[in-house]
C-alpha cells in the first residue's frame, strides 16, 4: 500500500494502478463477537472508540461490475455511529441477509464488518463488464448498492428490491485503504477539491439533494420557506445551500451560537438557536408539549413575516417530529430521511389530515440524483462543509464527535492521504471559491 500511496501522492495514477494489489489492507471494523458489549448501556452512553478497530483484513475478490479503489480519504456519517453502537440492531444482520441473496454476496457475510459509506480515491482494478471506468481514474463514490435484476428499481433505483447502503448494509466500506464498490457507485472527483473535501460529499450531499430538490423528495421551488433542522450539520449544511441556491428561504435551526454564525455565513438570514430559546418539545419521556410547538411556530412566523414553512427538512426524528408536523403550513410537506434522536415518532394527526399536509419518506439518492449533486459541486455551486479531519487510526474519535453532536458540518478521515490539502488540480476554480470551501474549517 505504501508504493500505491506514493504513486498517487506524486500524481502518477497510472503507475499506482499498475502495481500489484496487496493481499490485505488496513480497515476500520466492528466485530461480530462484540455486538453485546454495550448491552446494559443506553445508546447515548456507548463509546464508539471501544467497538471500532483498525485491523488488517484480506482483500476481497473482485466480481463482475465492481471496482477496487485505493481510498485516499473518507468521512463519517451517522450510519457509522449506529454501526459502532450496534443500534438499533447489529449490522451483521444485514450482512447475513445479503450473503444469502446470491453466491457472490457471500463474500460480505464475515465475522467483521469494514464500515464507511464515503470515499475519494483512485481506481486500482475493475471487474468484468466495467467499461466506463478504468484503473487510474480519480473518483468519489456514492453509497447506493443495487442489483436492478427486477423491475421495481427501473424508474427509481432506490426502489430496487435489493437496494442497500454500501458500508452499512454491505461489507468492504470506505473507512479502509481499499474499498470494494459497484462501478455504478463511481463519479468523477471534483478537481478543485482536496481528497478529504471530496470524500465528505457523497452521502450527505446526495441525500440532501433528493430530500429537498428532487421530485422524489420535496421538489423545492423558488420562494419556498424551508425549515431545516440541524442546519449546520452534515445534512443540514447541504440543505441550507440547496435552499439558497434554489431561491428558497431557509429557516435554520441550530443548537449553539457558533452553529448559528456558520448558517449566517452561508447566507441564511433566519436562524433559531433552539438551546438559547430553551425549546423543550417533550415534557417527559412519554408526553409532548404542544405549547412548545406553538411557541416554536410563533418564532418562525416572527422571522419570516408571518409565513409558515412550505417544507420541513426532517432528520432528528422522535425529538422534533411532532413539532415539525405542527409548524408546516397548510398543504405543506414534511420530508424525512432519518431519525437520529429515535425512530418511534409521535405527532398529532389532526394537524396532518385536517390541514392536508404530507409526510414524505426519502432515503439517500439514486445514481442520477447523486450524479447531479456531484455535478453541482464540480461547478462550485455547492461547496463541501468539512470542518475537521482525523487519521484512520483515530476514526473512533471522529465517530464520537458525531455521536455527541460536537461537530460542525462533516468530519473527514485521512486514509492513504498522508496530509491535508492534496489532490487539487483546478487551482484557479478553487481560489475563486476558497472562502466558501473553507467556511466550516474556520469555525470552532
């Protein structure tokens, strides 16, 4: 791997691709025999640093339609938090189920799980049937893994009966020196970005695009008022950019003055610091407080001049969902892609049905949506929101940042990249947008 690393660092991607692929590589894993290690602990108290390991693992067999990629950088997503704390179920359940689906998938059913759903790097090898991508290509990967052997996914690949999230519901993910991906996950790396910046985009940028912009999601239009929970976080920071880029009006909800300042720096005018305002949507573990919903709705209308949100960009889940349904305007849309605070949602259905509101479930993105989201980054209309990076050996600390919500934007992981700042080719475009690219890097 050191020879491959050096060739890529010196820009000789063809030489890197001509070197032998090593029989093993370093990877961040969880172990099947440790899934009960947090059994008596509340999820919030579980420490990913104890469950995540950096192991030497065998290089997987390359199958038809697949590629092996030398990973220069990766990023942390909330699915790796779930994996690391074995919540709501250990991911080995997914791997066993996938392993039973076809003979080639048996490779994924192992006593260890190589995690991670983002990467930037260089293609080392391609399997039979791969024609668009070649060894030596500089790429990023999105996390949609599909088979498309049945009819269900051919209008929207996210509806494929064998749709999975790579590195979460499959093995051989991106937090590793080598990753195994389907060729249909690959996209060109934006040439004005560093390895770590490019690696931070795939999952959250694509998810936010589908959730907010695509017709499969909220179908954002100019002038829409969009309430964005966690607006300075991994998902919300892209939703804020898409709202502004599309002529909508974001109302950004954050949890600290620092995060509020980041949203204003992105161009958002309306920001609610929910901690400073003391919103408590639950009286206790079992009872919500509609008075707080109303107080929250009043605050939104004070900011917007009387407008309720046309769209609510939901992902916290249990903690906020009741308030989200309440504050959406009559005929408005609540679009949800996650439940980071709990997946058992409660809301007062009278505010939904009597006011003709809609709840839309959305999940990651299809290849077209991911490609369009990546294209907007390549054109520097949407920018990475990377705030900090860790070396591969400290991935557990990076995951803990997300678990405790002490991060801004995206948290990256340097894998084969020996330092930050490498991999840039279009220096002129980068220089024109450097302030926006570094916006999250310069915040506490």
